[in-house]
């Protein structure tokens, strides 16, 4: 499975799956060292056919030294979720 990403999008990072499930689109974003807890927060959402099927928002376990690093950590979390979704949806598809 290959993912294409569009970075530096004002609405977050957009991910598209290639070579697998058509219509699977994900978005990721992060909040670097937010004011409440001084820790970065990662978030992502995955859509299939325009419908939301998975989303996550959680504190990052390690401290990012820059906003770019926080974005890459969020992107990594999103890709992990996307790979799990691809495997789950592929098993549910009739062969």
C-alpha cells in the first residue's frame, strides 16, 4: 500500500491511498505544545466514500522539538491507522 500526502495544507495533511482501496482519504494534523498541557496533540480522520469511518485525537507520547516534528508524528500515527483500515476493509470485501 502506498500513500500520497499533501503537506502544508491549511486544513491539515491530506492522505490518499494508492494501489489499494479507492475512495479512502485521510487527514492528519497536530497542535504543537498546546497551551493547556504543554504537550503536542496528534489527530487524524479517515473517510471512505465520503463517510467518516475512523478518527483519533490524542496527546503525543514524546515531546516534539518543533511544529514540523509534531506534524510528522501525527502523520505517522495517521498512516498506522490507515494501514489498519486498509487491511480491515480488504478482509471485509468479497473476493
